[in-house]
């Protein structure tokens, strides 16, 4: 995943913290239009990064079945929100 302009994104936690900071700045409304647009674009990058990391993590979740064996979560788990018991 290549990043357009802007500093690189280190990890999920750093991206989320930066995204929260951007939201606060935008909510204050004291920025020039160009600054607001630049922050919004960075926020979109961060949001997409976080979403992708969450999807990756969800795919890696292991489910304990009734026999006590660990198996990888089915790929369809991420595609069917609300399906499956115990999620949420």
C-alpha cells in the first residue's frame, strides 16, 4: 500500500491518535480552507490505513471450535457483518 503525500504511517495506534487529533482540529474550525483540505486528505489516508489494519486483524482471528482445536477464521467472516454468534 503506497502512501501519497504526507508522513508515513507507523502503526495502527499512531494512525488512530493522529486521526483523532485531525478531527479535533477540524471541529474547531479555525483553519484556512487549504489547511482544512490538507488535514481532511490526511484523515482519509489514516482512516483507510486503520480500516485495512482492522480487516487484516479480523482475518487473523482464530476461532476455538467445539473440539478445542484452533482454526483460522473463515474469510467470509469479514464479509458478513452480524453473522456468527459471540461477535460484537
